[in-house]
C-alpha cells in the first residue's frame, strides 16, 4: 500500500508539472505575439516619422550654411574695410607716418592673398584684386623713393676730424698739423694690438630700422635689383667722397715715378695712415650698416657691400701696387717695410671684413699686395748689398775721416734693426726656417760689401799713412756702431773682436808708415851692434840729424793736423801711441847730442823743439784744422 500511495502521489505531481508547463508555454506564446505586434507598430511609427526627420536635418543644414555665409560676408566686409583704410594710408604717402605706411602695404598684400586664394571670390573679385595690385605697385614705387631719399639724406661724407677722433690718441694728428700717419715707423711705439679704434657712426642708429623695413618690403616685392642699385650708388659715392676729403688720390705707376723722393715719401706715410683709417674705420662702419639694413638678405647684403667698397679699395691698393712695381732704390726699402708692416697689421681685419664670396677678389688683391711688397723689399736688400760693394763715388775724404758711405750704410743697418720684427715676418713669407739667422746673414754680407768698398777707396790716397788712418777710422766707426746696436746680437762677439783687432792693425800700420822715417833721425848706430858714443859722431852730422828731424816733424805736423780722427778716444789713443815712441827717442837723442849743439853757434837753429813742445804739438794732430798755406 505504501508503494501505491507513493506512485499515486508521484503521478499527481507529474500531472501538476505538466499542467504548469502547458500554462507557461501559453504565456510565452502570448508574449511573443505581443512583442511581434509592438515591433510592427515601431516600424510603422518610424516610417511615419522619417519625413519629419528629413525636414529637421535640412533646416539644421540651412542654418549652418547661413552662419557660414554670414561669416564669409563678415570676412569680406572686413577685408574691404582693411583695404579701404590701407588705400587711404597709401594715398597719403610714406612721409607722414612711415610705420603706418609699411603696415598698410602688409595689409594690402594680405587682402590680395585673401581674394586670390578664395575660389568663391576669385572670379567675382577680379576687379578688386587688380585695383589692389595697382595700388600696391604705386605704394612700392613710393617706397623705393622713400628708401632712396632717407638713405641719401643721412649719407654724408665723413669729415677727417671725425675720423681722427675715432683713432687711438697716439695715431691722431699732432697739434702742428702733421698727419698722425706721416711718421712711418716708430720702433718705440707701443703695440697697436690692444689699441682701441672706435668704429664711426655713419648713419644715425634710429634711422637704420626704418631703412631695414623699407629694404625688406622691396625684397618681398621682388625689387632686389632696384634696392641693390640705390644702395650701391648712394653709399659708394659717399665712401669715395670720405676718402677724397681725407686726402686719398688715385696715382698711377707713372705718377709715382715722376715724383721727387721727398714728396713720394710723404705720400707713402699718408697712404699708411689712410689704409689704417679705411680698413679699421670706414670699411668696418660700411660693413656694419650694410649688415643691419640688409639683415636677412645675405646674398644681396654681401654683394652690396662688395660693390660699395670695390672702387675705394682699388684706389687705395693701386698706390701700393705702383710703389711695389716702381724702380727699386735703397732709400725705398724702409717705406716698403712700412707698407708691408701696415698690410700685415690689417690682414685680420681685411680677412674679416672682406670674408664673403663677393669680396674675394678685393681680399685676394690686398693679400697679393702684401706678398708683392715683401718680394720687392727682399729684392731691394740684394740691390743694396750690390750697390754698397760697387759704389764708385769719387767723393774723397781728404782728411781720412769716416766716409759718407760708411755712415750711410751703418745708419741703414741700424734702421734695419728697428724693423727686426717686421723683417722676421717678411723672411717667413719666403719659408725661411730661421728668420733671425737670415737677418744676421744679410747684415754680415752688407758689412763685408762695405769693407771691400772701403779697401778700394783707400787706394785713392797717395800717402800710405793716410790710407791706414782712413781704414782705421772707418772700421772703428763700424765696430763702435755695431757694439751700440742690436746688430751685435746677430753678428756676435767674435765678429766684434776680430774687427777691433783690425782697427789696431791699421793703427800700428799708420805708426810704422808715418813715423818710422823720422825715428831713424833719432837713432844713430855704429858699424857694430850698438849705438856709437857721442865722440864718434861729428857735429855736422848731429846738426844734419836735428835739421832733418825738424823739417820732417814740421811737415808731419802741418799735414796731420789737417787729418781727422773723429772719435775722441781713438784720437787720444793714437796720439799717446805716437808719443810713447817719439818722445823717449827724442829725449834720449837730445840728452846725448844736445850739449854738442848748445856749445856751438846758434844752437836754436838746430834744437828748435823741446820734448814739451813736441807733446803739445802732437796734441794738435788729427783735429782736422785748416791752414792758410796750400795743402797737400
């Protein structure tokens, strides 16, 4: 029974579950039907709403198009307003307000760009664009005129006094009116490396921005050539006038050749001054304003500067070339060195100022002139050495003093050593490994050439004693001058000692040639080895000896008082050397044979001098005195 009940209960439950599932299925089918009906209704609603949506979208797009059109209209009206205002400013011209005029040109360009780039208006705005272009063309024409007028109004030649104020104080003209550059070389002048050169103001700084803006406008309009021509013609003329006021003139090689040396030397001194002023002041100032006015237009800027300075540079360098190519002469060496020195000094500035490609030719011309001057100076060295050795002047120094050639050559060598630093650079131009030894070799050759020439000139004297005196004086002068100059350091102590011995040799030769004969009068020898006794010499023989001595000494005194030993120490030394030989010999002869004469008649006729008289008269030798009677 229990199982039956359980099965019944289970069957009852299964029936209930089946009934529940059937109800659930019915509900599901009902929901599917409802949802299907709802979907059908939504589709119908959407179909009904579509025309409304389309109308709403069209209205929204219409509003957006209206907004765009209003904005475009506003932009067009703004451009017309801007163009109208710009036109008014342009028609007034640039004189009243240049800044506003430039702004108006920019605005006009903007309007042209606006209408040209907008396809909607390009066809309908052709008249507007054409009018704007015509107006812009007139504006730029006025702008060119304004640029030219401002540049010309403020471009004035520099007065020399203004330029001199820009120089360091030691290069300014002196109060006596002499140009500061007239004195070519001063070895004691302090180095100019740290000297301050103040670049002059050639155009007021307040004007430069305006000129820059005008130049930019012309470049933007494609008027570079008009800008270039206006700038070049104006500034080049002013620069050349500044140089002319300073004293610069164009001189050819023929002009240089025809000039007297004193005139040419002064012009060279001035040229050195002009070169320094031109490169350090005028060209530097020109470069500065060119860079500022044409800033941003590098190719045009460099070309303008090159064209502005080209003729002025050519005028300056042509004079240097004329000197370098003119006939060489010894006196030109030092001005050549002065010119070479200034070109070396200016080399860094030349390379800086003329460093751009359009200025290459000018820079190369300046550097080539430097080398040409160095070459001519070196050739003049060789000419001078040859001229010294071959000098054939017949000017004889009758008193045996220092020959003019000697003093000229020695002064020449002294001047060379004033240029020692310059000569070092010059020798380096020709790859000299040791420029100091090169200068020493040059000096040695010149000294040797001088001595050879002096040896030849000494042979003009008929008196052998005067020959030796002449050589003694000249070699002594050379040695003394070398010892007191920088030449000693290069020639060396050995050279000095050798030539001092040569001086002594000539002095000894003078004594032997001049005094040997008169000393023989005071020497009496027997047939044997020693002097004879007084008793072995006759009174007549002694008288003859005294008479011969008197005659020869008077002749020597008269002649050699006219000779000259210009150096006081050498003169006293030579007198002393003669006295040390003559006076003892005379005293001895007088002591031994004087009593023999004094005991006879008219002793004063034979014993005319005392040792004191001789000493006094010897002190009159070599003074260069003149006598009323004819001279030998």
